[in-house]
């Protein structure tokens, strides 16, 4: 049996379902161990094993350390008692605390799913990440740019995009008097998002929508209210089954993040949403997503320090040709599907012999 181990609530581990889809399709038994941090309703499946100690996901780490230690102990007990044949380890947050168990019992018998840069600026941590990659069967990376950080030839890496079974689902948009710039996802990088709001605030040609919550959402809403930005709207928590409706009411997808050490090399889930639904997007100039977007003609790279940005965005949008954009989305999809086929084949080879 395969054990899939994650360190978060299921709703924050969408990439888990990439593996779930593959294992379900080929008929391999597996169990999912996760931390039900927010007391969500447990899934009905018997193969989902949750650690049910609630803690605010957005608290600083030092305030969660005791619960974190308890969860690490829970994971180790489950792995030892259930005697999994192989493991799929989701993110470095999961891999690092149980690294010595992996090295001792599961060398070359685990997939290391690496999706975020965290503390790699610290030499001992980076050394451990490289060691985890080296002793994995293979390491799945969600962005090729992460390889610049890991910077080792002593491991096998496979690109695993943040999507599963990507296909075209182009939407027919509803009509609106204003250009609707829409963000969906966790609201974070608060000072950067405030800057975005300042740039587009009270522009009568534009409406800005935020779907989702996060550690900065409440403060951001207060900021918008205090400054009387009347063209910026918040809708709160959503489920992914609402994305198609969001897309139907979107003219431009807002896929911009501050170019910090964590975000600059990353590939966001919204990139794949834009390709899936055929939506043009704004991306942050200098980011890896901007590089990908420019290569395939998927959006506009922007700098929010530009005081003339609203005019530039509107001018760019009005000149867009929908057929050309969707052709570009199709070309990008071909590359992603090729990468994902290599990844799926690698997972199937990894679990070979575990079929029911």
C-alpha cells in the first residue's frame, strides 16, 4: 500500500488530488495522512486518516509548534504501524520533520513532491533538501525554476504542474460595462495587494474582485472601506466548483504576486485556470510566470509602480484578439500535457507492483 503524507488541511493541498487521480485510475491502494487543522468535515472515505487537532493556519509558526510536534509524532506512528510499502511526501514541510525515517526505512521508496521554496537560504536546510531529493525515487517539482535553488545533479527531477487532467473549458463571458479584473485564491502579501488596490482604486473603467480569504483578507477589506475604494469587492471563501462561474464573469485574471524569494520562481494554480478557461491575465514583471506567459502570449507583465498602469492595461485589453489568445492557450497546454505525461508515467513506474 502507498502512503500519501501531507502537513495541511485537505483544502490547502489541491496537488494531493493529482496523485489521487493517478492511483485511482490504475487501481492502486493508498491512504492519505493529513492534518485537519481547521476542523473541517472529514471525507467519507476510510483511506483518509486525519489528525484532528485544530489550529489557526495563519498563526506564526512559534504559536503552532506544540501542535506541529504532536502531528509529526502522529505521522511517524501511522507510518510505522501501517507499514506502507512506499510513500508520497507532499512538500518539504512534510519531508523535513520525518527525513531521518525516510533515509532509514524508505530510501528510493518515496516520491518527494517539492512545491515551495521556504528556508533554503539556510545552508543546513538546503543540504537536507538536496539529501531528500537524492534519496527519493524521484523529486517532483512544480516549477523548473526551483532547480536553480536546489542546484544538484545528484537526483532525478520531474516537472509536475499544479493541475490534473488539464483541458480546454473556454467560457462564454457575461457582458459588463466595466473591465472586470478578478483574483481568486488565498489573499496574502498584504502590502503588495494594497498597492494593487491603490493603483486601480476608483477608476470608473475598472472593477476589481477578490474571491477568497487569507491571513490578510480582513485587514484588506478594512483598508478598502477606510479609503472609500468603491470599485473593489470581496466575496469571501469559495470552493473550486465555483471557478467556472468566476471565469464567466472575468475579463482579466489577476495572477500577480510580489517577487519575493518564495514567489518569484513559482508557478501558480491560477496560471492553469487561465489556460483552461481561455482568460487573459496580468502577471508580475520579472517573475517566472511572466517568463512563461510571455513565451506563449498569455498575458501582460506589469509593474505596479507604474502610475500609468490602468491606461496600459485597458489599452492592452481592448486590442486583445480572443481567437489568438485561445490559440496561445492551446500551445501552452500541449507543453503542460507533455510534462504531465512524463510525470504520470513516472508515478506509475514508481508504484508498479502495488496494484490490487
